[in-house]
């Protein structure tokens, strides 16, 4: 996640995110209007699936839900790197099977699906699985913003602290949703992701 901004860098270069308050409000929207209607739901749904065919279908829906090319590729890149990092150090049979499918090019390894398989193998409950996914996704963006704006580390820590209750609220909302609630309605973020590759200079891949 340290190499991806999911469109946030576009807003930073446009001076839409300049302060820790700007960053906090941006991540509030990211949590409540983007990830809790998209990847958060995919984490929850994949946790509840038992059949491999259902998981593979879910990943196709996940892939199709990401309009911006960079966002789709970032999700897959993070998922593949996560698999490589986790398999040597964890007993995760579901992830091992998913990796076999990845090597056979039958799956893409989108991060929400991969993370959910990992968390379930390690016996996380569903609430913890969704919450830790939202936490890692959001905190990764804070760290990247601290470098890109730039902000001090203290400001970054303050933003994370203020966002923790927001993550808890978002988790509860995700647990009440299902695939019928999927919505890619954070249009500004989608456009920023599409514009990212045309920036004159970039710190991040997406």
C-alpha cells in the first residue's frame, strides 16, 4: 500500500488536500462513501462464502466494480504481494489454494478477497476482519499523504486517532450491507484515479 494512493495524489497536486483537516475529511469520505460500499462489502461477502466457484465469481464482480484502470491494477498488485508475503510465514490453506489458482491465471488476487481468506484461516471473527481491512486501507493512505503533502508524523498520528471511531462506524455499516448495496458513487475519487496517470510527476503508482 505504500506505493499506491488510489487517486489521492491527484487531489494533493490540485491543492484540494493541503492540511491534516483536509486529509481527515477526505478519508472520512473515502471510508463512508467509497470503501464501505465497495471493498468492505467484498471482504464481508468473501468471508461468508464457502464454495470456490462463489469466491471466483465474487472476485470477478470486484474487478468489474473498479472503473479506473489504475485502481483495478493496484488492488491486484497489493493482493499478489500480500500472498507472497504471508504464505511463507502463516498456515493459511485457503490462501494456498487461491495462490494455486493465481499461478494458473484463474484469479486476479484482488486484495479484499485475499485478505478475507487470510483472516478467516486465522480465525478472525467477521467484525475484526472488516475492521482491520478498513484500518489497513485507511492508515496506508495516511502514511502516503504524510509523505506527499507533506505533513509531519505527529499530524498523521492525530488523523489516524480521529479516524478510528469512523472506521468502527464504517465496519458496522458494512456488516449490514450485501452485494445489492454495492455502489461506486464516489465519482470524484474515480475521476481522480483516472487522471492520476496523466500527472506530470508522481510519487505513487495509483
